[in-house]
């Protein structure tokens, strides 16, 4: 009799154990299912948040582009009617060049002059593809090596000098100013131009910052203050169009 009771007891323990085990497995499965559902929900929410973020960024970029384009249109109205101009977007910028989103199919040519929206002469087109153009920046050694730009002071026809890159100062400077040229500190410096020059006349480069007599004493030299370009705020530029 006692042995039978033992067998029955063992059986009941086994049943209870299996019931508990099944309950544990069921609860674990439900827990894992709930955890997976939460994971999937969070994953979807993250995807939605990412998409919303991308849309917000794109909207901000669009709004910024529209604002900058309106700024460019307003600045274009202030340009002298001497030349025709194209508005180009800066697609990329490096230390000594910028890439524009206009190319040969848009009428851009090598040696076209490029102006900032503040109407400063900032560079020249050095290479042209069908849909893009590379601009060598004026205030860089890589573009100005072995080059000189004949200049004058604005509204002073008798002034003259040559803008060259000063490797020691790492900036443009005005050299070979004749004693009677009358360039003074604060004068706005612009290109002289001429039939044999690749640079059109009257393009504003910067401001004469200081005047000193050259080491030989036969001419004067001037440092040239040029606005920083490009900055993070520069989005568009003007290309001077035409022959």
C-alpha cells in the first residue's frame, strides 16, 4: 500500500513539475514575443524618426537654398550692366578651388571671371566639363604662381601696380607701384584690364591696407586686404558671361 502511495505521489509531483515547466515555457515564449514585438515597434519608430529627420533636413536645405537664391537675385540687380552674368551654385570647395554646377552646356568657358555675391573678383574658371566647372581662387598660391594682375585704384585712372602672390605673407600683394601712382591706404583695388589682358577691367579685388617703399627704393608695394572666400555662408557666385 505504501509503495502505491509513493508511486502516486511521484506521479503527481511529475505532473506538477511538467505543468510548472509548461507554464514557464509559455510565459517565456510570451515574454520573448512581447520583447520581439517591442523591438520591431522600436525599429519602425526609429525608421519613421529617421525619415522625418531626413525630410526636415531636406526642407531646411530647400528653404536655405531658396533664401540664398533670392539673395543672389537681389545682388545681381546691383551689378553693373557692363557685363552679362550667370548665377552658379558652389557644389564643392577645396583650399584653392571651388566646383560650380554649371558647365560648357550652360555657356561657361575657361578663363571666365567669377565674382562673389559681394561683387568681389574671387577667381577664374580653369577647367570646364559639360555640367560643371572648376574655379581657381585668386588669393591662392596654386592659381597665382607665375601670374600677375594689372591693377589700379578705383576712380583713379593714373594709378597702376601688379597684384602678385606673396609666398612669404601667403596673400596677394601689390608690387611695382610707380612713385607717382598715388595709391593710398584704403583705396579699393580693381583690375586694370586691357586688350592684352585675360582679366576684364573694373573687377574689384580688395583694399590697399598699407603702402611701403620697395627694398630698391624705385617703386612702392602695398598689402592687399581681400574678403575671405569661400565661407560657410557662400552658396552662389556670379560668372561673367560673354566672349
